[in-house]
C-alpha cells in the first residue's frame, strides 16, 4: 500500500513538473540523463526520473515564489567546473535555486551536484532524497571523482558559518575554507564565482539558541521573526562571474592557497555589493 501511495505521489509530482515546464525546458531536463547501473542510479545514487519528479516544488519556488533572475549564466563553461557561492538563509534554498537555474537556463543544461554536510546522511529519508537528487557528502574524494567525470560542483566555502549568519552579518562573507582550491588545482578545474542576493532576507536570524541546538544535536537553532526558519518570498538574483583559472600545486603552503582563495572571495563580495546596489527592494 505504501509503495502504491509513493508511486501516486511521484506521478503527481512529475505531472506538476510537466505543467510548470514548457516543451523546451522539458527537453533540457531530459538531456540531463547519465549512465545508470541496474538499480537505475549513477554511482552516487542520482536518478533522473526521481529528480524530475522531486524538482517540481523547486521549479515552483524558482518561478513563482522567489521569482529568480539570473545574470551571466552563459559564463558557466561545459565540462568540469567548481561553482563557488556565498551561503545564507538558514535553509539551503540558495543552492536549490542555483541548481534550477543551471538546469533551465545554462547552455548546455547542467545537473549540478552540491556537497552536503557530513551529518546529513544521518537524517532518515532526507539522506536518500538528497542522493537521488544528485547531492553527495562533501568529502574530497567524492568531489574529486565527480570532477574527473566533468561534473558541475557547487561549493559553499563558508559552510555552516554562512547559512547560519545572524541578521547584522548579512552579505558579509565569512571565512572561506581552502579545500575547494586544493581540488581545483589538483584537477585543473576552472572556478566560477557565484553571488546570491535575496537569500539573506528570506529567514533573518535574530539569535542562535546554541544550548537548544546542542540538546537536539543540530548545528544551530536560529530564531527568526516568524519563530522558525520559514522562508519569506524575497526576490532572488543570482550572479555568475567569469571563470577563474589558477595555477600552482594542491600541496602548496596554506598561505599560498589562501591568496588564491581570497581572490575568489573578493570576486563574490564585489558581485554581492553590485547586486545590492542595483536591486530596487528585497521583495521586488
């Protein structure tokens, strides 16, 4: 009975996807197919049929709720690429919107893979959902294998420091890790800086109740104006920068890697400032 219910839900979501997407967009999404094993998934658990069903709510959010505008998506090259973005909003909807933009608007369309935190697989149902959608645990080995297969990888170097920022820290990039730069140098992968404007205001955190977070085993427990991190209908603007190519060795001293990382960080911060300057308001 549960299996039949699951099939009905899946069919309903797939029909929703078909209603939201025009013929060209349907063809673009079907073009995202990749080699699968006997279980219908790729080596990391990605399943196109599942993904095209589950993407329906995100398509609706992209078009109708956040009303996403993209700038410079044509700069994303074919082949392996690291998309390095700012992170915010308490919920990882910024990553989902970047993924939908690459699916619908990039040429060629891309099925973006993002690196999730190591605690995500411990969540029941969520871990399977994320894998079927193509998202994997952010270990260097996983990322290296995907880049060697010419995938597009989304990285948030701020990590939890970014997504859980408090309101006074909005649009102030937190410390970047160095791991993505090591991988870019090792695999000779171009880096495309990405700036998301609008996510900071979707669920502004007024405080972080760390004792409650520790009790529940969460990385944070933000308190927002609505009490929970329910996203407000802010308008998203996503900016893609020019590809950046770096030379050097992945085992260089941290100080040398940090110089390169700061170049990427400065590019993202510059796009954020420009995006904030150009927008008319938070909700339009």
